[in-house]
C-alpha cells in the first residue's frame, strides 16, 4: 500500500494534535515543538534544541499554502521560558485565523526548511531487509509519512491515527 496523496490527521483535544483544524481559508496544523538542525552532532544538544511556534496553512484540498515558524529560544537558554514564549505566539497566530474550528484535517505531504531544520509532512521509506523478506504484510510495506519535527508517524490504514 502506498502513501495516499492526501493524508488524514485526527484531531485529538488535549494531545499532540489539539491545535489542528479548519479556518475560513482552508486547513491548518499548529504546534509548539522543538527542532534540531539537520545533521547536528556533538554533546551540546541543549544549545541545538530550539523551541518554536509553528503554523502551517493549507487550502481546502490540503495543499500547502505557507508556514509561519519562529524560534523562541533553546533548551540551554531556558526550556520553560522558550516554550511559554512559543505558546503565547502560537495563540496569537491562531486567534488571527478567521472562523477557526479545531477538527480533523487531511493534507498533502510537504517540506519546509528553516535555519537548517526540517518541518513538514514527509514521506519516508524504511529500508529493512526483514521487511523485504516479509511480503505477506500488505498493511506495512515500510512506507509512511512523518510530521517533522513533531515526531508524528502516519501509516496504513491511513485513518488519521498516528504513532509518536
């Protein structure tokens, strides 16, 4: 089974997808999350872990329109301070969406890169020899979609549920 062109995402109040839904201009996915620059290395992860407010907007058919992403600080600078700043900023952005309603969405894969960090719903293929040998399981063919950097994984049966 391949990844569908439009992937459903279930709204779950008080959990990881509590701030997704529809607005007058289409759909949105919003979150406060931490992002690392791609390819970072070293022991100083606290200065590399950057907290941010993220608002992705999509048209009614689920095609990516734009993304607002603002870094608010690193874990090294004070994690709670950075998270609180991101929450305040995100609330401001969400309040500006006319006719906002929190609910399930369905969007197409997309990618945005900002300051070396990957954001978006990215199709990924697991390369695992064990998967190649086990062709009986059609539900899990090693293809999935991952929402970066939130760490939400989507796969068959593509019903909007996700793994973290």
